[in-house]
């Protein structure tokens, strides 16, 4: 019979250090099964084809490509053990070469807050919250990190800037800026 996934991987946003589980459940053992990844640290010569993390039947022992970084459990659930910015990217499972399911993995660093005190003499202070993250180049808005600045129990109206990409390290930065009376 036809092997169709009963559970497919969903896109996820995590903080550096958190594990990720991407599920791809197939009711019976498929003829062929591949987990393919396009993480941020992929060498240039592999960026077109991606990295084969796990393959059945040629790796029937169930060991994924890099056992320190990836684990496999139950029915082809791919675990990224402790994410780093290098794990940001996209991943897909391929069943029998016919059915393919893709998920984005976005890895976010802890946000940083900067206060511009030069403005304080006008009884105004500018507060900037910035976050760096790694993920696929094309990313739906709902998977991009959301930033909010709160003062006590009040959320401040902030001006979000478009995401910028740092060409040196391929990381994206998202900023939100607010001016407050001090």
C-alpha cells in the first residue's frame, strides 16, 4: 500500500540551546526514507543539494549522520539535540521519493536591550531591543521573532524595523525601538 505520512513536521522557533523535534510519521516501514537538512553551516558545495541527515535503507541501523548533533526516535522523528545558530534553516522528510514535507527551524539568541542615554537630557530615552536569529532566507512573517518592550505591566508602543541580514555571518537582526519620557 501507499505509505503516506500521518504526522508531518511543523516549523518551529527556538532559543539557542533548546532541542527541536521534527516529526514525520509513516504507518509502515517505507521503501525509502530520507531526512534532508539545509542548516546555516552547510558547506558551499552542499548548498544546492543539502545534507542527508538520515537515510533508510542505506543506514538501516538507525544512526543519523552526525549522532552528536542529531538523534532519531520512534518513527523517523528527527531530534536536533541542543540547537545553535548553525541549526537555523529548513529540513524535510522524503518518503519513497514521492512525498516531501518541509519545516523551517528558526534559532533565536537571547534579546539584548540598549538604552540611549544621550537623549535623556530632553526627558526622553530611546530604548532598543535587538535580537539575532538564524533561519531560512525566505521566512513567513509568523516565523520571525516577535519583540515587545514592557515597562512594569505596560507594553510600550515600539517601532519595529525590517529585518536586516548581516552579510558577514548570514545572521538576521530584528530591532524594535521606543522613546519614553523619563
